[in-house]
């Protein structure tokens, strides 16, 4: 009967030989989109404003009905305001 210590040594050696070397982790390449739209247009700037929730809901509903863009609406209203407040 073989020596028990030798059997465990051989099992440990086989186990070490069978271990695969882990492949280095490679991050998947991110698909880069073509820069389009107002976000990448240097003629536009993003702005923010706080408005009441109910007003926002009513505006969104009206915009859907008129096929208008929120940015278009804001630009139009701001332009009208500037025109009416010229000194």
C-alpha cells in the first residue's frame, strides 16, 4: 500500500498543475456614438431651472400635442422676453 503522505503530495501537485492561470481582465470597448444633436453643437449651452411640478406636466402635455421640443419652446419664450425688454 502506497504511503499516505506521498498520495496527498501527488494530489496537491496535480491540483496545482490543473489550475488555470487567470486571464488578465480586459475592459470591453465602449461603443462611441457619433456626436450629434444639441449636446455636441457648440452653438448651444445647457441651462437649468426649477419650475412647479404641475406646470411642468402641463407643458409636457402641450408639447406632445404640438410636436414641439422643450428646448425650442424655452428658446422661443426667452427670445420673446429679450425682444420685449430691450431698452
